[in-house]
């Protein structure tokens, strides 16, 4: 039986093959551009864009860690506690609050990350409201596309040698627009540190291995961007928190563990 479709010419049959090729090519390019625009708009509105993901992935491979490496805006906490491979807290960690608190919040963070700066006051409020029951542990997770993330982390570690880690960190996070080696030295002076000791420490990148080790361990535990946090109970069970959750969401996660 003859197929009537064989006698029906479509638009492309009616024009020369060369013109049809270029018309198809232009149509494909316009379609890709539209998809790209939609994806870009979505990530901007969602506060979670993977900038320079390839560069970060390459860095992760070098460290034998699979890390997406992205700033993270608000995201949902996993509703139920789950076991986690987050390294245990040691005396080498920076702990804010009651060191014997029932609940530990471990934050993997990047000092230059804007979402981390948004999350920092939330954690400060947690420490005010849960003075005895929560301790805050800060670990480094510098992203490669933030050029000051690693130097800032090293500067804060050098301040920790003189018991000023948290004071130094608070200032840097609050003043991200000023990050740079001159500003790091100024903060050291303002905090009345031994500036010679601090400068020698900073210039030698003394704590780079420690910082990179923390980032590698965080990636192995499932951290894929910053801030990446875990609410951990006394038994080591954890609620992962991805992104700069608002205070009420973090409070709900804490309360669920306290109950």
C-alpha cells in the first residue's frame, strides 16, 4: 500500500540542502542558549550555582576526593539522623561553646564563601540560645574558585596559635570584601597578637596541610559545597545540613536531636 506521507513535503524539503543545514544549525544553537538561560536563572534563584565546577573537580581528584565544590544557599536538612563518616572531634579542633555539650555541630566552611557569611550569624545565635547543650566545631573547606579562601584559613590558624581563632574568624567572615594579606596582618595587629610570630606563620603557609586534610575528610564524609554542616548527637548519629539554612531550620534540627 502506498504511504501518503511519502508525497508530503515538509519545510526542509522545500529549500536547498545547504540552506537547510545552516537553518538547522542556527536552530540548535538557539535551543541550547535557551536551555542555558533557564538553567542559569534557576541556579541564581536557587542560590546554588556550580561556578568553575571543572577546576574544583580536578582539585578533588588530586586529593582523591569526589567534591562538587560549590557555594550553597538554603537547602533542606535530612529529616532523620543517619550514621556519618565525619571524623571525630579532637583537641586539634576549634570548639566554640561547652566542650562537653550533648550536641555537636561540625561546620565545613570557606571564609570567602558568601553563603558561609550568611550562615555565620545563624551559628552565633545557636551558641547564644544553646549555650550548654551545643558546641560548634569549625573545619576548613576552601573552594578553589575563591582565591582568598586558603590564605584566609591559614591566617585564622596562625591566630589560633595565640588563642584568637574565633575572634579572628568572626572578623574575616564579617569583612569578606577586605580579604587579602594586608588585611590579615591588620586584623592580627588589631587583636594585639604577636605580629612577628603571626607573620612568620602566615608567610610559611604553615597550616596548609591541615586545611587541605580537613577539606579532604569533609569531602569523604559527603560535603559537596559550603557551608556543609552536621548536627551530631552523643551517639555519633548525624543530621547533615547542606547550605545556609535559616536559624529556625537549624533550631528544628537541634531540637529533634534533643528530644
